[in-house]
C-alpha cells in the first residue's frame, strides 16, 4: 500500500504521520486492555510501558500426576504463545523440592498442593514466605488406596478400617504426600469421620507421589492418599484397591493450584496474568471430553507422568474400577475447567485448609482466616486473566459444601468450624 501513488481513493500520508498513527493505535489498544487491570497492578505494568509479559519465558514446576495436565497442555498445545509466553514445564521429584524451588526462585510458579502454599504463608511446613495462589487447577480425582492385606482382613472401607485398628492395635502405617497438603487433609478427614485419630491410632508418613506404589509393593505402608494415576496404578499392579475417592470425601473439592510467591506477582504482574490466561485455555481444552484421551497420551510420556496410557485414561474419562468388584462411571471425575467454576480461587477454599491445619495442631492459634485468604488468593488478577481468556467468573468469592461427615463448610465461622470437630489434635 505504501508504494501506491496518491489518488482520490488513496490519500497521501507521509512517513512521520504514518508512524505516529501506528503508535497511537497501538497505545489505544494497550490502554483498553489495561483498563481491565486493577490500578496497583496497572501502575507496575505501565512502568515498563507495556502490558506484555515482563518475563516472556517462565519455568513452571509439576509433580508427575494426572492433574499436572493443564500446565503440560498449555505448553504442548501453544496456548502460552497466544499470551506472549513460553512455558517450560519442569518435572520435580517431591513436594518438598517444589517448596524449596518456589521459595528460592528456581521455579517461577508451580502446579502445587493448595495447603502447601498456605503453610508457607504462615511458616508451617517450610520457611515463612508471602505466597500467592493464582488459580485452581483442578477439582476431584484423588483417592485413598489400601493394600490387599487389609482386604484379606475384610477391610474395604473406612468403617472396616476403624474396626480393625481398634481390634488389632499395632503400628498401622499410612502415607500422604506433604504435611500441610491436600492428601494429608483428605486422609485425616476420612479417618476422623470413622473415629480414627490419625495422630494417635495410626502412624502417618510422608512419601512423594511417584514413590507410593513402590513403597506399598514392599509392604512399607498399609494405605496412602495420593493423586491419580497412582491409585489406579496400584490396582493395575494388583497390590491395592480404592477405598474411597476424594470426591466422595468432598464433591468438587479444591486440589492443585498454580502457586508462586507474592514477590513474583508484584515484580511480574503481566507475566502472572498471562500464565493464568494460558492455563485457562488449556483447562478448557482438557475439559472437552473428546480431547481427554489425547491429553492422557501426552501426559503419560516419560517427560511427564511416565506410566501406562490406560492407567491414566480410564479415570480421566470418569471410568472407575475400585479393584474389588465395583465399576462405575463417576460424574464427579477430575475436572479442570467446568465453564471456569473449577479455576476461580475461592477465598473459602483457602480458608478451609487453614481450619484443618488448626484442627490437627499444625497451627497453634487461630489465624485471621479471611485476611490470610485475601492476601494469598489473587482474586483481582485472576478476574483480569479470565476476562482476557473470556472465561466467566462466579458472583461470590465464597462457596458452600457438605463433606463426607455431613458437616457443612461455608467459610462463615471458620474458628467455630475448626474447633467443632470431635476428633482433633
């Protein structure tokens, strides 16, 4: 167009004016985008004169679990590029390793246990550090696996386990994946529902997720709570069975989050927002059921989960087999998006983990539950990213659920809730 001679249809524009118009249009578009961003974050972003990611390449950690899928797919399918990012997924060996690398900055962010982030915020389970939950990554999809020796003793559920523990006192050993994490809380909550004190009646140890099956195989534990596919893998290897799924403990419970330090969010607000937007796109892709087999294939690779494709695929599709004769299609399978309801960082979700940390003596005193949740969960940033990715957000920052013991959690009186359990530290 620039080479065309002036005419009535093509008015002449000199180079200086043309450059000015291009810059003005670019600034106008950027300003429109930035109007969606809160003033505090906006000023930090505009300090660099752009709303583009300040750090265009980020390393995001993950543990080999099915629910690392949204981080993997954001990178594998190029959703990161759409938002000006290059995500490099970084496979980690343990949650303790993830914790340390987040704190020291070796990882920019990570697929991480919800309760681990909150523990660090209050100096429990690691050094005290201001942390940030950017978004939820998934709901549901964990389980408690018991070994076949328990099945031989007639134990198939929580009530049966409680009866056996009482009848045969010994060092019954169970594993979770991190002291303040989700799996520890599901294990403790389930046991306590049936009258088992997880700190007095049994021994609980910490084992990294990929090592659960190997440890059970050599009789180092009677059961464990972990994410998939390591529950399905125990059944596949004929060493254990599923006693309960986490969605049976709490339907649509919060599970892994995209976590980072508050320092990272403050230093790189545009990058944090772009990460969330890219992973929202990946989450939407995964929750299209027609894509799930492909996703299972991708994450089964050695670079991600490193296990058989069919061990991952069945439960990704909601096709459950508990290993002791029951098969069912679970409508509360692992969800990654559900029209955005999965991903919103509800304040009540974060507060729940604090109530359990207090219940089990990990916190000596009641914290200011709501204030901590508001400090950690980056709700405003999430809403900006959701707008960018055209994802709906819920009307309320709180939600209500009834758990397996019939007790309702709604976040309204967390102190009374934490103190109200019969079995507690």
